[in-house]
C-alpha cells in the first residue's frame, strides 16, 4: 500500500499495529521511501550515472 505521512511516523510500527487490530501478527519485509519533501525517487540518478558527467547538469 502507499502511505503519505508526516515526519515522525513509524511505518514499521504502523504495519504491526494494523495487523494487531485485525487480530493477527505482521511485519514489513520491504519498505521503500518514494519521496522526502521536494526530493522524489523518480528524479534519482542510477549508480551508472553517478560520475562527474552524470551529475554536472544538477550542480548549481
């Protein structure tokens, strides 16, 4: 599922709490942060592009 949350939210704990409220147990096996503030994973560089020529367009 996708979750938009504020600073200080413990997503792993939220998953455990949801499972508990459903009368079960649970934990996360994978979590991916897609954005923080103005930074979005869609704008991230791949490892192959992290060299001087790859980052030059992003340097102010």
